[in-house]
C-alpha cells in the first residue's frame, strides 16, 4: 500500500485526539475521511503531511517514514485546505507560476498552461483571482495543489459553499484526478462521499469505527429482508434456513427475515423456496442511508 498508518496515537495533554489508528490506502483510491467535529480527521491529515508528529506509531508514504524523510513525503503531496489560501490580487497565471517556482519545476509556463486546461480554468484564465466566483477559486486551489503532479491529493471540505453546478464540476474533476492518484477527501457532506469516494473511513473520538467501500456502508448496520412468496410458507421451516436469526410474519405469504451479520441469505432462500415448491415474488434488502449509518456510529 502507498500510505500506511500504523498504530498512530496523538495526545494533547490528557486528550487522546487519535487512539491507535491504523489503515492503508493504495493508488487509484478516493477515500472519504468522515467524522464529527473534533473526531481526529484534521489530526490524521496533519500527521500524514508531516505538519505534526504522532505521539506514537508511524506513517509511511511510498516507503518513506514521516520521521526519516518528511521533505520527500511533502513533495509527494498536494493539499487543498478548507480555507483556500489564495493571493486575490494576483492573476491566475501569475499565481500558478509563483507556486510552480516554489516547487522548482522545469518548463513552468507549459506546466501552468497544462494545469489550467486540466482544472477547467481556461475561460477565466486572464482574470485576477479576486474577480473569480467561489467555484473557480476552488479550481485555482486545486490547480495549485496539482501543479507539481503529486502522487497524493488531500482535500479538506473542497466543495463547501458551491452551487449545484459547481458541485458537479468539482466532483467530476476529483473523480478524474483520482484515477491515477491517491485522493483523501475530508467532508461533512454524505452525498459527496457517495458521489466521489470509492471507500469511506469514519472516525469518532479518535478511533476508526468503520472502514468500508462506500457501497457497503448502506448495509453494514442492518441485514433484513422483506420477502413475499406465491403461496403460504411454513414459518417453522423458514427458521431452519442457515443464517436466519429472526422472522416476523406479516401475512401467510409475507415475511420480514433478519439474518446474521455479514450473511447474505438470498441464494439460500431461493434454493429453499424451489425445494418447497414455492416461488419468491419479491425480495428486498433494507438499506440505511449513509447519514443514518454515520449518526448511529458517531452519536
């Protein structure tokens, strides 16, 4: 894995901001970092970017330890903070040339034009940053984070305050960038996670309470099925199906079946129905929204 966080803790006085946190992230992953205020999200990002050291544990980024090679790690990272730090009196090209110079890039003018095209800044490229809308300012922030072609992009609340059209454009840009880079996206917007991220890490009180592909978050807190047969089914026989935990009968043909955690009973249920000369007319698995899962894990 390209980023390895191993048993990281961070203590401020008597407060544990992080408590023995471990996870790994590989190339091509867009990971949503979720949690309530004060959960430890910013602390993790500051440790990965070598801004602060952990109290214990270690982080390696492409084989470099944060203790042994912090400058090498910083060269690999592009960062867009929540409060986008831009020089509003500078023109877009002027600002990006300045940032490219900080990174000591070769062929600066070509790289600036390339990144203007990549981030969709071409229509506004001749303006001062102070004349731009919030959406285009975010694009400038992304451009400065990407101009040195980092392997890792860290975004802190990148779509706050954008209108629906701007949201769609920035999310599309993040997805495109995430095909070739690691993207860590800190956000409070659950729809953002569903729209952009391939995986979500939820943190609460300094500990990871969930680390799942986003498609699996909907079902991690429930494993319930609504089933309707074409004829009367015997409840006593249904209870004997492997993985079934509890059954509520709504009518002779309709049931709510609770299954054991991490057990998908649908195939077994279909086979059982065939063996008992029954047909399943409908079967629906309950899903919770990511907001519900988040609230249950962090309340």
